[in-house]
C-alpha cells in the first residue's frame, strides 16, 4: 500500500510540473514587460503582410504601454511604402512613409516654381518686346463711327464671369505657389499667413463661378468654334501677326486663333476644375498617390493657361485697336469688323464687300 501511495504522488508531480513551469514563465514574462516596458520582437507570421525583399518586424505592446509609438506593426510592402497597423478601418492612415512624396515635394517646391516662372515670365517678356517692336495694331481704314453688334449682354456676362474668376484663381494660385520664397522675405510670416489663408479661400470659392461661366461659353459659342477649311489659311498666314500687309482670309464669327483660345479654355479649364476639386475633397476618389498626380496636372496646366491668357488679354486690350469694344460695349466698329471678320460681317449685315479691298490680316482679339 505504501508503494502505491508513493507512485500516485510521483505521477501527480510529473503531471503538474509542466503546467506550473509554463504558468511561472508566462507570469515572469508579463512582469518583465510591465516593469521594464521592453517590447517583444519577433518575425512576422504567415498571416502578416510582408515582402520577400524586406524584413518585417512586429513590436508587441506591453499591457501598460498602449501609447508607446513603437508598438505598431511595421513592414515594407512591395509598393515601397512603409506601412503600420491601425485600429480603425482607414488604410490610408497606416501609411507612415511614402517615398513618392519626396518626388512630389521636390516638384512642388522646385520644378513647379521654375516652370511657372519660365512660362508666365517668358510670355510677359515676349509680349512686351512685341509691343515695343510692333506697337498697337490699328484699324487700317480708321474708325467710321458706325458699329456692328458683336456680343449681347448674356454672352458678355458669361465671358466676364469666366475671366474674372480665372484671374482671381490665377493670382491666388501664384500666391500659394511662390508665397514662401518670394513674399515671406518681403512681408514676414504673419502677414503671409493671413494672405495665404485668404488666397486659399478665394481660390476655392471662385472655382464655382469659373465652372458656371465655362459651361455657358461652351454652350453659347460651340457652334461658332467648329474648325473649318478657312482656319488653315489663317494659321498658315499666322493671322497677319508678323506682316503689315497681305490678303485677308475670310473668317466667320471667330477666326482660327480665337478657336484655339476657345478650345484651350474649355478643355483646359475643365481639366483644371476636375483636378482642383479632387484636391479640395481629399481621398474622395483617389488616394495619396493619385492626389499627387492631380496636383502635378493642376499646377502645370494652371501655369500654361496663365501664360496663354496673358497673350489673349494683350491682344484684346493694348495689342489691337477696337478689340476691347467687343466685350466692353458689345459693338465693334464697322471697319474693324470688315478687316478682322469679313465673312461674319457680311452675314450679320447682308452687305457684300469686294474681295480686292486690300485690307490686311490680323490676329485674334
């Protein structure tokens, strides 16, 4: 009987020993993490995203250190992003480092500024030189005092809504782009902060009337801006921009130069608005990479359109006599209409003009 009791005691000890040892080991490990705050490091398991080209590390938080910034799941996925683990269903917040962001930042702070400066500054210098050499293009036959209706009130409203909105967005966009490098040394950080915040608000606000005006001019003038054979003649002669004489190509309401401006504004403005709204509403459709691409498109296209509109403004004001009357008053001088839009003049007046009148070719207003 005594030997049986000894055998039972020995069996019980052998059964309880592993359980007791495991319990003591877990308790000791938990206490070490609690006291020392040292995270446990182990290789990623098969259920954890990882890349064969990089090593992933899992940092397990201790029971009393939930706010430790190191207690996250870090790994290097094939996309090149350094991503962590978040406790909410928002994957974009798990991106810790995005290498493409460095390229975008260099574009934003270096290449975009140089590009806009060259495009806009170069256009301004070219127009100034052209004005000094050529001067204002005059009405060859002089003003007659008789006018022809060119644009009605609603057409002028659509034009000026689009034009004023674009000018405001162009100026505020330049402030945001060049403010830190050009304006802070002049006005200081505080004044620049106020100006930059106001520019952002105005830029976003005026995008609404810009899109409305863009839609109106598209509907109103689409029919008159369809390309035709006469446009190629106008393009080959450069609209008479560089010559003081020559034959006058017959054009309708808009010549080839104006049609180029129309389609540039409509298509470029639509893409500008689309990319801008995607930036105003971040992550609505695309992620971080897509937004960076939209910013590149928005910035480059904005700079090119500013340069093109500068040329349009020049021709419509000091570059050509009588051109501003079309959008200013809605009427143009009769001789101006004959010299610049002979086909349109005959259509609206019903008068036939001899083709040997010797007027010269002119660019778009």
